[in-house]
C-alpha cells in the first residue's frame, strides 16, 4: 500500500481536485510534474498518496520529495485552456 504524505495545497487546486470524478496522480513528465486522472496515468506501487476530500492524489516517488506545494503550475495545458473558456 502506498505511503501517505502531506503536502501543502493551494486553495484553487484543492477546489479543482475536489471537483474531479476520479482520483488523480502527479506524474513525472518531460515538462515537469503534471496532474492527471488515474485513468490516464494509473498509480504505481512506488507512489505516495494524500487525501483531498473524497479524492486520493497519488504522487510519483520521484516528485514527492521535490514538491513543496500543489498549485496550478502542475495542471496540463489542456486543463488550463479549458478553465479559461
């Protein structure tokens, strides 16, 4: 079972996470850490996790020690563009 961690979450991102219909995962990408639905980026056995309301946010073991805050910088571009509409 993944280890539970606590990382500060910006209010805007907390709301974003609570509104999702699936759990999420912060993955390592060529653009840095990005947050995706677990349907797109399933959790790995090495991931850590935290709970935000009823949602679990899995965090790549590579990213977990580097993350100081979960904020809008980890949203994929398509999510940012959709929020602007």
